[in-house]
């Protein structure tokens, strides 16, 4: 900082830096007031949705105490090991300082991308903090393991919440122990902290008092212009959906049309981001007549909307209208995530009714057998679902930020803490990343449907076991018997591929193609061939268990899209002249991506 001598001959900051300091102090005061006002508007979720029932921890404490009484030697051994490592760590740091060398002691701790700054290894202060944090994390993990007498479900929940505490307490999450943030604050004379506070206030104001970290630059994208921009028209609309027919890009198309049912937990345009990674554009370019459902974003008036409404006024209505527009007796259908689950239920119902309108079914990362709950186990127990049931009984719908927060904390370092550090401590603007922009564009869920899905499918697993009572029928996964192409993702933390595989095995399909794509729930699906980024595994024999299937599977470089395109083409009939969107009884209502995709917007029916 530049200085000048005052009248006493002492160095003093020059007027330019004093003015900047006063401006920053005034800015902090203004932002602090905005922060208080923003928090005052917070409409908090029920307490049950913010933390597990205290019994999770009381059971763990009881199990730990019981194990200490039964086998005190093991518990004391682990505690003394932790104490010994902590004291040894302290002494080593003191010895280095006593020698007058400002260097860190030897560090053989595990590699962790959060500690990539060289100061975590070279600076004795930061190195001491890091190593002690890692020792603490190991001790907490060991304490969970030492808690004998817990059933597998309780242990799984305890492990999850213990890991959340460990991640939350990482030194990178606090300014005084984050060298990246401190270095930038010093280099910018504190401006980065002002910018970070500004980002924090904006995020809280934008979410009515809720702290949801903005992951992407929202000003960088405009629906219908640089994302969700594939040309098409809304050709049908009801209270549940808008049906978009995309304009052809080839002179001829396959006769049998294709309908994609995306999940209604998010917006459909994950399949139509930028042109270079748009699945919708790619499908149209392969010569298919493509229809895509854009689901309505529910408000309190959808309180009584049930899974039956999504089937009757969603899936069956879309199939009916597509058949009418194209003049075809059958369609091919795709269901993604929860829409894949519901597509399977719809197929069971159609089987009961003798309806053969769907020729083949493709499932993207779709769970149909919930006997294993995977990483969602902590949130699929009665304490959380009771809270959701009370929440939707009060409001009529499940607010989007509650679902978004749940999904984010399954990957808290990547989707919560790292973005928060970048935005609030470093003062950086979020990146212009289309996928993250979509990730932040959540939707609400109808009250009745939410409870049905959580109770009857996730908890009771009725569809894959005793049967799901619906429409006066008992619907079962084993009713599904048409040709299936199922795509799953190797590192999917939402719909684990092994669980998806078990569900597909429980269908009665005699023409099952199963694929495991590299990467996760989104990147494994939105994997265009042009990028040659992720490969995929195939194995025609779907009789072994998941481990046996994968052990014998063949790996293929590149995207699974072309493989699926060939499979679909053999089930899509002869080539005919390309169809323009709509017909005389289905005039274009508006251009794609439609009206339901926009926030809090619902067109007149």
C-alpha cells in the first residue's frame, strides 16, 4: 500500500487508499443491511427436512458406549492412537519452529484436491491445520466403525451424516484457514471479500432468504436462443405438459415417431443445451420424428395431482396425440430418471388394457426396483419423509430448493462448498456453464405425487414386489414385456447402475439391451459422439447378477448414442417424407422451447 509522511513524520496511507477503504467499509455496511433484509424474508422448510431425527445420533452414541463396555481395549486403542498422532504432530511442528526454520514438518497425509495450494505443504501454519483436520476426519470415521450393534441401515445413515460434518468443518471453508482466499484478499486490498459478500447477498435475495449457491452465470444463457434452441413447435398443451414436435433436418424420416419423457424434477432442456451437445438435435439429424414433453412446474393448485395424472394426462395423452399427428398406430418411447420409472408403470397399465401403442421402450438411468436405496438411503427414512408429507400438506407442493439441496449435499464438496468458496471467499463470478445453469433451474413437485412416489415406490417398492394398486389394477414390473434399451451410468449417485440392472432383469422383456456408460447421471447420458469423451460397456447376456454382467462386458470407446440410434432405427419402420410440426387439428401454439419451461409461467389451456 502506498504511504506518505504525516506532520509527525510517521508513514500514513495516501488519500487514494484511505478513500478506497472508506468506500469498502460503506459498502460492507450497505451489504450487511441487505443481508439482514434478505434473511428476514426466509420461509424456512420444516425442521425435519434440515437434519435427521436425533435418534440417529443417540443410537450411535448408545452403540459406541455399549462397545466401550464390552471391548474397552479396542476403543481405547483407537482413541490413544488419535491422541498420540495429534501430540506427535504438535511436537513436530514445535521442533521445526524451534530451529528457526519456517517450514512445514514432513507431510505424508492423503492427497486431496481441496488442499492443492502449495502453502498447505510449505507453510507451517496451514500445514498444521490441514494435517490436524485429516487426523480429526480419520478419528470420526473410526468412531463410526467402532459403533457396533447398529443395523446396516442405521450405520449407512450415520456414515453419511458423519461425513457431512467432516466436509463442513474442512479448513478450506473458513477464511482464516483458506490460503487461496487470504492471498486474493491481500492482492486485491480486500476487494475480493467485498465482491464475495455481494455474491452472497445476491444469492440469498434471489432465493427469498434461502442460501443456495449460484452455480452458473444466469445472464449468459437465454432459453430459445443459446440453449434449448433446437427449432420446433408446441403442438399440444394440457394442464400437465406441453408437447413439442421438433422440425426435421433431413428430407426423409422413419415412419414411427419417437417421444421423450424427461423427468419432471428438472426441466427437459438438459437434452437440448448448446447445439454441439444437444441430444435432441442429434436425434433429429438421424432422421427421426421427435416429440419431447415439457412438464408444467406445479404450484399450490396442483396439491391433489397424483402419479395417475402424470400417467393419464401425461404419458397416455402424449402417445395419443403423437399417433393422431403422425397417423401411426405405434410410437417408440424414452423415459429418463423418474419418467423412466413412470414409463414402466405406464407400460404395465397398457399391458393390462391391451394397448400396444408403444412399440419399444428406452430407459435412461431409470430405477424400477427400489429394494436398494443407494446414496438416497439417509433421506428415504420415515423422519425425512414424514417431514416432506407435513410440508406438502401445508403448502400443496414440494418446493424445488428442498429437492435441489438434497441432491447437492450428496456431492457437497463439488456442489456446495467449492462453489461457495469460489463465489463468497474469492469473489469470483460463477462460470458460464450450460449444464450448471440447467442444474439451478429446478421445478416444484405436486404434493400428492411426491408422497406416493416416496411411500409406495421408494419405501415399499410395491411395483417390483407385491404390485402397485392403481387405476383399479395391480401393476407389476414383470408386466413389461416389449423390447427394451436401458442406459445406465457407471458413477451415477442417483440411480446406481446395479440397481437399474436388477430392475430390468425383473421385466419380462425377451429383447433387453443393457448399457453402462462411463460417468454420472447427466454426463453419461448427455455424451455426444463428437466429443469422444466417455465410453460404454455392453454384454448381451443379462442373466448373471450385476457383478457377473460387468465382468464379462465389453468396453467400447466413445458414446453409446450411435449404438442406440441403430437399435432404434430397426424398430422405427420405413423412411417417408419428413414431417413438419403439427397438423390441421394440432396447429402450432408457440415455438420451442414453449412456455412451461419458463419460471412460474403457465399458459392458458
